[in-house]
């Protein structure tokens, strides 16, 4: 990773509290500087706005209550998010590809699309693609 992980700020969006804790532990092991968690897309957008969009990476589940991943991607694009995006889903490969393509079409920088469950090595590999804003 070219960027010092201790300086990174990550917005983690995951509606499953057990998985959220696991992902937070992975991020702690990777020595990510700051992690802000949200349980759905609406909460994520509120936290994004509260922090003035000051996130390096957004890690997001794609199937969530209240505001799904597709709406979240549109919200990030509308706010001109310039950081990296890590998509996470338990859905099939076709839906992963659809979300990846939508994100790229919206001008977002996708670092990875990870199928849940995944291991910490996959997440480390995704972060290794982050080159800064």
C-alpha cells in the first residue's frame, strides 16, 4: 500500500452487526487509521455529509435496508466522492458485476468487489490498490 494505512479514513457500511465487527477487526489488523461504521445507506450518507466527505475509502455492502447499495453509489457519485470503493456482497457474480459497472459509470473508483464471506487477505489486497485521492 503506497499510502500509510494509519492515515486512512474508512466509511464501513454493513447492516449485519456481526459482520461489521469482523470487518472492523480486519481493518484494525491492517492498521487503518479511522473507521466510521454505518448500518445502512441512509446512515452512511448522513455520516458522509457530517464528515464533509473526508473519507479515503468507502467499504459497502450492496443489499441493505432503507437505502440499498445502488442508491448509495448514486449518492457518492452525486457528492463527487474521489476516494476508493470496496463493494461487498453475498449476492452472485452477475449482481457484483452490475454494481461494479454502475459504480464505474458513475465515475467512482472501484478497488475491489468482494464476495462475502471473505478473508482479511482479500481486504488487504483491495487496500493495496488505493493510491490516494
